[in-house]
C-alpha cells in the first residue's frame, strides 16, 4: 500500500507526459549495441563516418587500410544502437519525501511523465525504487497510475542501493535516475553503474525549495530527515552564502561526472515543476520532445 | 542602599528583562527538517548554546551585558564607600550665650551640655574633637583627643555672650572640619534654620523658665542733676515679684530697697536722682533662674571738662565760637593752658605740648562757596555735618594737612597730625559773609571738636558699657603697656598703641585698666533682653549624621567604581565580538 496522494502524483505526471515523447539520445555512453539506431555514432554494424583517432578510442575500430593509404590514424564510426526501453530509478530515501516540500510529487510525476513519454515513443519501460536495494516498482511496467507500493522510507541512498542490489537493467536501454543527489559520495560510483550497458543515462535532480534556499536567518535546529541527526546553526548572510556555495559545488561535481560519462543531468525544483507541470526543462535537456 | 528611591536605577533595571528577552528570542531555535546535513557540515554552532547538552556553551556575552547593566544601575544609585569614621573629626559648636547659665531650679544648661558632650565622646573609640564657641562671634576653644582634655577645655567655656551666633559657628565649624567632619551643636534652644540640609546633630539642653531681668541701666547728668535709670522686665507669662536694691560701692546698707510686683510680661522703668559726687552704684534684684542679669554696676560719668582757650579778635566770630563751645556742656573756657586753643591770630603759631591749636583763618578777598561740599565722615570732626544750603565764605588760602571739608578743590578745614600725636586744625572762614555760623553745622562742628579732644584725653570714653560691646580707654603719654584686670580678678598685660586701648567687654562686672600710676575703671553690665527671656528654651535632639550631608561626609563617592568596572566589561564584550567576527562568520556574536 502506498499513500493515496502518490497515485494522484503519478496520475498528474502521466497526464503531463502524455504530450511528450522520449527523445532519441544525442549523447551516447559507452555500451553495447541496441536494436534501435540512434542519431550518433555507436557500436552498431552500420558504418556512419570516419574521424581522426583520439586517445582512448577503441583500437579495434581503427581503419588500418585508411592508415596504410594516408599514414593517418583514423577510426571508423558506426551508428549507435539503442534498445527502446526506459528504466526509471526513483530515489526512495526519506529525503525525497521531505516534509513541507513537493519533492515526492515531483519525483513520482516525473517518473510517470517520462514513462508515459517513453510509451508514446514506443518504448517499453520499467520502474525501480532505490531503497535498501533497487527493487522493481509493483506494476512498474504498466501505466504509471497503476504503480503501487511506492514509499519514500529508505534510509540509504541510490549509490548504496545500486551497490547492494542493482536493478535488472535492460541492455542498451535508456536509464533515468530521479533523485535529489543529496548524499555524500563520489558521483562516479553511481554513474558508472548507471551507464554500464546503457544507451543513454539521464540524471534528473529533484530539489525542494527548502533544499535550494537555506532557512530564514536566525537560530535553526536542523534535523536530517533520514538519520534524525540534529545540527544547530545560526543563519546569517555568510551562512547562507556558504550553504549555496556548498550546494553549487555538489551539483558541479555531479555535472562534471555526468559529462565525463556521457550522461545528461538536469535539475528541477519540485515546487516550480508541479505548479503547472511544465516539462520544458526536460525538453531543453533533450530528454523529452514534444510529440 | 534604597534602590527603589532611585528612578534612574529603576529604569536601568528594565534593561535586564529586555536583554534577557532579546537573548531568549535570539537563542530560540526553529526546528527545520532538511534533506541532508551534508551541506551544513562546515557551519559552526552558535555560542549561545542550544538544546543539546554537548552544545551548551556559556553565553558569555549575555552575562557581560547583564553585568554592565547591573554595574551602571549600581552607579546610578550613587553608591558610597564607608570611610574610616575614626578619622572623621567631631566639631562641637557650643552655645556661648548667657542663657546657657540659666539654672531653671537645678543645674545649668551649660552643665547639662557638658554632660551631653562627654556622653557623645564616651561613645567614640578614638576621636579628634574641636570645640567652637558660638558667642558674638565663632571662636575656636581648642581641639582634644581625650575625654580628660575635653573636660579641661570645657571648663573654659564661660557662656557670657549677650547673644549667640550658632548659624555662623556651624558654617565656621563645617569649614574648619572639612567635608568629613561630624557637627554637633549643643545649645539651650531648639534647632532652627541652622540645621539646614542635615548632617548636624543638634542637642538642645535648655529648660523653659520665667525670669525677671535688668534689661537697661543708665547713669548720667541731666539739667536737674545726676540721675540713674533702671529698667526691669518680668520675662514670664505669670505675675512675679522681686526686690530691688541699689547699694553704693563699698557701703553696707543699700540706698534703695524696694519690693516690686510685676504682672505677666510687664516691664518697669525706675529713675532715681543722685547727689553730687555719688560713688559707683551696684544694682541688684532677687535671685532667680538666671543670675547674670540680676545685677548691674553703674559708675559715675566722666566729668572731666575740656579746657578751651579762645583768642579771637573778630568780635562776631568770637561770639559764635564761645556760644558753640558753651553749648557742648563738656568744655570750660580758660585763658591759659587749655586742651584746645582757638584763635584767628595768624601770629600765634606755637602751642604748649598738650594744646591742640585751632586756627580760624580769615584771609583776604574771601569767596562764597555754596557747595557741593565734601566732608570726611570718617573723621571725628565730620560726624553729623550736613552742609547742604550753607554759604561758606573763605579766602583763597592753601591749608596744609589732611583735608576734612572741601568745596570743589578748595580746602576749607584741614587737620595736621603732629608726631607727638596731637593735632592742629585749620578752618578757613569769613564769618561775616557765611551762613555757617547760623546753621546747625556750627555747634555740631564744635561739639565734635570738644568730644574728639575729650576722647584724646586720658580716661574711659564710656564708663558703663553693655556686655558684648567695646570699652575705649585712652591712657597718658608715658604708658606703653597696661595691666587689665577683669571682673573675676584675672590680670593680663596688653601693649598700647597711640595711647588708645579697645577692650572687648566680654564679661560682666567691674574692669580696671592700670597704666603706671593711673587706674581707669569701667563697668560691663549684662543687659541682654533676648538672653534673659528663657521661655523659648527646650530640651530636644534634632538632626542626624546618617542623613544627607552627613552621609556624604562619612561615605566617599564610589560611583566611579561600578562605572569603571562597567567600562571594563564592555571592553571585554567588544573584544569578544571582534574575535568572534574574525573567527566565525556563521556564529552570531
């Protein structure tokens, strides 16, 4: 059983995603061949183009005959293959249901919108919830409004869940992580698991306004909603600036890691998103396209 | 310290709950759930403390602010530090007036006052006491450091002044003792305005009583012969009676013995005639509450005449001078060896040793002066002269000596003092063209002249003087020191300057001044109606050392101390704020 509101959130997302289609990935992570051709060079057998060799390229793809003719290392580019399947991993930790924030509504709505858009694109999809491990969402392959047993009660984070029990990813599929990314850890640890065998990886960071903006000035007793740990601080202009710097630094680390592994990362503020369910940011990030 | 009586301090105390409220509101922690504390790891906890035990830190700034407020509040109450009372001098102001001798049927007020003083001293472990008598003028009797010395010194406290000057004496004592002195007034009357703003302990030891007193006693010549007058007053609200006796000095039997009855508050004047050459008289009434005013001595008046020799050629002027001289009643005209020689003869310039020459200078071509006239009122000749409306005719003659009367820059009367002490007077006057001789100023001028000359002759100016006034004695040329014997028989010597002596009449009775072979006598009588009236005397205690000025005297101002401490606390406060601001921007200071 899950909270009745969650069904509504999923329905809202489903309704919002009805107007969109999942975009064909423009950035391709390292992975195996898929069944759908992408717009970029990949590992399929269909030759697309040559380009100069760059350190790190697969030596197996060097065109030796071209080298013999031009004495120049050139690699063959093949069109990528994309498996039309979407795996959505939702961060099921407590922080995603932060009291007073719209994070659970946004997270579930986003998952529903993405899967709906995937359906619109002819993709299959599956939903996972990162608790102590990554568990399939009940009825997660059905339309989102039918999903069940979703609860943001995990005490860990997606990194730990991926390590403990990774989901059964579909090879060359598109993988989406919906999380606030607010845990201490190396982003690569998570991203490496996500991109392994994926055609594309999208990281959607869902933050509440309370995550973006520090509390009002004064004495504040902060309560970690996952661990219950307390910290008393005095908020002033300097503390505010320091908090924002920390958040920006944390987001920068994730962006940098995502860029390195070829993943796409975007951030949405839950309250602003659910206000009108405008998914323009995902369109801008080339995750969705208007169908 | 009565804190509630200091409004400023009360206002200051309002700061305490204010600061406490500010700290309470500022230190109150709002609960705020967050997704993760990872973004807050480098934020420091506030120093004001919190709910968890491990976070509790002393809110030092709060305590410093509270301490500063308390210190400023304390300063506003005007704190004082107790100074050593043993070093605080005792200043006794002793009423030295006659009424302190009143017995009121038992011991005198003076005796009770001494007991009171000794009782006060007995309570002091160590003391330095100064006694100031308040008679006609404040006088320091002396300072003592032991009760034995005090007792000896108080024996010299006589209480014979005709009045008291307690107000002046209190001021004098306060000035002498300094700001820390403790003032004690011992009198027979209750405190009045002298108590002022406090800080004075006033012990009244008097007892009200009725009293019949001799309030006036005169003796002198009259056209019908010598007489004396005595005024008696019943200073009581009840009828009383007494017996008056008048006895010749040295005689056994009184010449007058008369029982007198008085109604309440009644006064009576009695006048008696005397035969020629009557001796000194001793007037007395029955003994009562105050003995000092029950007796008077009346010496015969000085009947020594001033001998005046006139040698005036102008008949009219001579006539005017003779009439003026005779009108004084104190001069006799002689042809040789006078005390005064009045002449208009310019050729007569040499005078005997004891003769004062008075030159009436006619001159040629006189001018009439109508004023304004300038008169030296400080000179014996100028006493009572008013020359308004007078036409004074005189020739242009330069008169040597000190000018006494001037018309503009023209000197009309001058005085030249010789090295021997005698005087030579010059008067420029043309009697025919002057109205001076027809005015009152003429006899006044000669009366002044005769009186002045008489005062310069050896003798006592006024043989019967009131207590508290001065007796003036002129001795002969040879005396440079005199021996004075007061009514108690005490004798002391005194140097003489320019043949004159001024003796304060401080004690009632018969005084004697001996200069060589010559002895001069004068009587001092305690004729002080105010002191004889004993009805207003009281036994009372007023004033307190622990109030107002006395507190200031025994306690030094100490407001500077809490203010200094508060400034130190505030400095520490600022230093803490500065250090906290440098150390942690996230920590509230």
